[in-house]
C-alpha cells in the first residue's frame, strides 16, 4: 500500500528539490506530493496577522517569533489541510533537508503496527526522527511523552483536525508540548529513521525555523507552569535513559550527541 508523503519545499529551491528527489526516488511505496512552503521572510505584517496570532504567541514563548519560524509553522499547517482532504487516514510529513539514517523500507515491515495506531479516530502522531522522550524502551513502535523537531513524522486526520481547530496558529512547527495538551497521542519508531542534514552548503535553509527557545520572564503564568511541567518530566525520563538522542549529520558525516 502506498504511503501518502507530503514534502515541504520552496519551489525556487532547485538544489533542495534535486537533493530530496535523489534521496527518495527508489522508494516506490511513497506517494510523494510537494507542498509549496511558506517563505515567512517575504510576508508583510498584515499577511502574517491574518494567519498568525502574535499576542498568544508572545504569551506562549515570552518573545516574538521571527518570520522564519512563522513561515515554517504555516508550511506544516498546509500539510495538515491536505491530509484532511485526502482519502487516506494518515500521511508522512517530511521537510526537504532530511537525511535517511536507516533503511526506509522498515516502514513496510512495520506497516501493520503503524496502521493499528494511526487508523483511528484518536488524534495520533508518530515521530520518525530522533530527539524524543519515550516511556518504553522497546524497539519498533514505542509510546512517547514529547519530542523536538518536525523533520519527519506520521500524522492522522484526527490530529490534523485538532491542530487546525485554531483559526490562527501561534506556535512553532515543533511545539509538541503544546500539541500534547490538545490530547494528541505520541508514538515513535525506535531506532529512528530520519534526521535533518544541518550543514550541507547546497541546503542552506530557505524555510528554517531558527527556534531560540523561550523567555520565561515574558511568558504568561499558565504557559510558564506548562513549560516547567514538561521540562521536569523530560529531565526525569532523560535521567532514566529514556531519551532517543539523534545523530547530527554535518558535511555528510554522522556526529553522535553526547548525553
């Protein structure tokens, strides 16, 4: 069975298109559709405010998100809109600067298990990249508390609808802590499959997120408490060795994170 795959990509980025096409061409089970990314750098303030809530965003992060972060978030929302309109219950979302860290056909081997968790009315996301905090240590599909990064993940229609309930977004693309509050279930494939390729010159990013974290002094009380809760649980899971640390790919060489 084909797997609907949405790749976030700026049409003008020909180098990235060539890269991602060459990377994925031999995987004939992927039904690829390119989603024209939102280049936040080209948006004026009026256009942004029609789709993005600056006030809520400031309460969430204690700072003003930059246009790269906003464009990235809006690009992922375009994928969710396509998923809702599609015939399939779930799809794979990829950014166009990924690296494949293990044989991608593992998705075929795990397809029955993936179908089981994704073909459901319960909002569900399954991460295919690293940097996630997991509850269980088994390989295959594991239950996850939260994650970092939006390079590669499966998302079902129920989760896409849940995220799009807000007419205007106010979070970064990979604010999975916030999405979890919406009662979205998290899983991940362990070991993970994808990573972001960070320093290939031809992939100097066009729709990069540039996430600078949060400014606690500017956050509203409810979001500050939420932040401390998630940080506490992540710390405990990390100390229990329940953190899947990804490999950084720099100049086509793998560099493992140190715990």
